[in-house]
């Protein structure tokens, strides 16, 4: 395994949608020296063209997994080549390149599984164009889990707040049926275990949202809290877990509750993530729990209109990289 030499980790980075800001962010990230070896899994021609568009210096070197693991100088990038299916037009989606996007992710995942990479960081993809190309794709989280196994738990984090999800990219009409005793028990078990093992929190305090307004108002506004959520929480409390809830989501995200919390568990995507992104957009990271590998991601989309303009904000990618480094067995810092 060559993930570390002299405490230098090797991290895989996938830019995501080639027409979006992902390649821009990779080029921008390369402008400073980093305490790790970044291996960008992408088209070398795409990266060089984007660097030229941004008028930023970039020297590419091809990835050699048998070479010593060491940081590269500012202005350089190590690249594991994957060729585009068709030439990329900045800001213009092309379904033909969806296979390329999935191939870059697959190579990163398999590299993590076989020990070539200590972790992987993912740039933003466009789910719609991937599905348009004929590939069933609901998101990075599910795609990576299909390769690695395990049950993925999506958690976004920003300084002062972590929010995990019971359901991820699911239509709202399907959320209630998906919140079962089995699913909720599994998600809470994974979240509590990962907070202890990866984040070194001895006894995590987790705030749990209700599903319905006012957490069901004693059954008058829905019975999911009474029938599913409360019984599961009660059983875990008997085992010594520190779980608070179910709480109304409209009051849970207040300083009174959050001051002592280590994480919040939201029932669905748009219940918890708007609050987190309001608090820390550009300084937030998506962390996938419950997998045998370390994977973090930016908290934003492809931003097609910003691609090639030089206006893409590097903050979330830097935070995602920092989170990946922190979760590696031996910590490095940016």
C-alpha cells in the first residue's frame, strides 16, 4: 500500500461534470502546495484546456502508483488519465460524456479499495444528464455504495453543525414509506458508530428530527413519530445512546438545541440541508458514512454558468479535502 510515505497521504480527486466548474477547481487547487499528493482522475487535455482558459499555470505529470508518495509543487497536478468521449464545451452538458464521469468515479473508488488512495474527494456531477444518457444514477453516494457495499449515510458538515439524513435523493412523496424501523435503526447505528470511531467523540449527542410539522403533534399531524421514530429512539436509549427527539425541525435548528449537539439526524434531504447550507455554504462538506472507504465531496453543484470564468469559489473543495485528510488514520492539515 502506497497511501502514505512520511505521513503524506495520496488522495484521489474526481472533477465531476466536465462542462462545469469541477475542472476549474482542480486547476485552482493546484496553484498552492498541499500537504498531500492529489491524483486527479480526469482527461489531461480537459485540465490543460481549462488552465489555459483561466490563464493559470499548470504542469501535468502522469500518475505512477509505484512512485514515492509526495506532494507536488504549486502549479503542478498528478493525473490518472481518463479520456472524454467527446470534446467538452464549457458550460454545455453533453450526455455522451456521462460514461466518462462514471468511469472517473469508479477508478477512484477501486483505487481506495485496493489501497492506492487513502481517500477520495469528488467534484460536482449533473444527475440529470447522466440519467439522460441512459445510466440509472441517483447520486454519488448510492453509486459508490453499489461498488463498495455497505449502507451509505449522507452527512453534510460545516463548522459548528453536522447533519445526517435518513433518506437521501428520494421524492418527497416516497419519504414516509421509506422511514421504517429497520432503516432508522441502521442509520442511527452507523451515524453513532462513525461519530465515535472517525470523529473521536466518546458519547455522541444526536438530535433527531420528527417527520411531520410539530413532530406530529401527538399523532394529530401524522403518526410516523409515534409508530416508528419514538420506539426506535427509546430502544437505543436503553442501550446508552444519547438521542434527543423526535423534535420539531422548525425549532431544533436553534442555538438552544444545537449548543451541545454533535450531530442532527434529519428525515429527508430538504429538511436538514437548507439550514446547513445557509449556515456554511462554501465552507461545507459532504461526507459519506457507512462505507469501507473515506469519501468527501463539495456541497455545491456544477455551476455551468461559472465554468471557465475564474469566479468559481474554491472554499468547499478545500474544506472537503481537509475533511478527507482529517478522517485519514493519521491527520494532515491544509
